[in-house]
């Protein structure tokens, strides 16, 4: 057995970002796995959420938001490097975990038992997990994925690592990252963590969209509705994930971050906190409205996007004024 942290899925307490009272129980696979990886290793992931303020509408999707690598280095001393795959995947994972380095790797959810009811044995869906423990001889894997910490074993282990051979010859190796701890950037705590996080907030406010992203999104959605109304629910799910779910979940994280700042003595945040809360909740409702409109082939009222645009303007103007 190669193990970094002695964690047990039966007793593991997931982070509050994945708590029962969230509007969006999941964000995207990369952010979710990092939230739990940081939490499970004793870091506070909320301090690294300033980047959520910088997402934009990119024309065909909202920004697929991710923790910036430089932010993780500055806050926690964690350095993310890409791993070149030149031998069987399971050997790379065993090597790096044995060296005390978590591995983030894209795996097929078809073989991940924690996705039971959605993808496990149902659909081949790429998803990122963070490996904390591995026992090749006994076919055992302990990993962070989505909202918690999990284990798999036996045939699932063999299938997910293709130890009995590739599914097909053109199967490409997954993208893999390993996490090194850099002592030159020590883990920050207390006031030092708060100060460093506020510095990142200044940086990401400068990177925020110069124009309200809800305006071009509304224009694009109005054009997309022509084909969406002829599409099935599978198209709804993929479209919604790239748009409504991305910004809805992201701005709930923005709200979480600002509440964390408020709890640590930073004032003047009531307006943006409420604004991001309203965006997150309205996006969830609007997602259901889009699904119903597509199912019933009926027009969709886009007025909710104007409301969300107004909330975004109020939040960003307040934050830029307060932290400029």
C-alpha cells in the first residue's frame, strides 16, 4: 500500500462547499476535486476562491473555472506539474503517491463506483480524481472525486487502469498532474493566509471582464434557442453544463468567499454577497425553466438574464470600489 494521508471514506467529513444546504451541490470535476484534496490535506480551500470573480462568457460557453496554479503555490506551497505518461498509468501513480505526491488524473467514470446512478456502468464520462492511496497488488485505490473521498477495488481497479489491456489501440493516455510541496512557499495560516488571499482578490478583480458578461450571453442564448427548442434533453444537459451551471456554481463560490472574508473582519461586503447569492439561485431556477421550455417546445422568457446582469454590475462595482 502506498498512502499519503490515512483517510477513510466512512469517516471522511467533506468540506462545507459540498454541504447539504448548497444551491449547486457540484461545480465542475476539477474544482470539486481540488476543494476536497485541499480540505483533506488540511488546507482551507475557500481562501483560494478569488479567481471565481474573473469568469466571463467566452462566446460558446462560460469560463471553465479552475484554481490557478500560481494561487495554490502562494497560499499553500503546492506546485502542480504535468506528468509525462511513458509507461503504464498505474505505475506512474504508484511511483508518485509513494513519493508523497497526490496525483490528479482523468479517469473514466464508467468504472468509478462513487458515480453510481449517473455514470457508473452507464456512460463513459471523463472526470478528474485525486489519488491519495494505491495498492497495485491488492487492486485498491483511494481517491478524491466530486464531493468526497472514495475507494474502489477488484474488477473496477483492473478496468479503470486497463491492466488487462487497452479497450482499443487508439486509446489516448489521460492528462495527469502531480502535486509537489515547495518549502520555499510555506503553508499560510491565520492573518497571513487572509492577507495573501486579499492580495489575490486584488489581482483577480483586475482580470474580471470589463463588460457585463450577461449581455453577450443573453444575445447568444436568444440565437441558440432556435436549435435548442428542436433538441433533446441530452443537448440541454451539455448546454446547461457549459453555461448556466458554470456561472451559477461559480458565483455561489464567490458568495462563499466573500462570506469567509466577512467572517474574518472584512466589512462592506453585504451588497456583493447578496448579489452573487441571487445570481446563483436565479441561475438554478432558470436552468429548470430552460429544460421545461425545451420539453414543451414553448418560448423562454429571458428577463431573468437582465436581473442577473444587474446583480453582476452591482457586485463588481462595489468590489472594485472597495478594493481598488
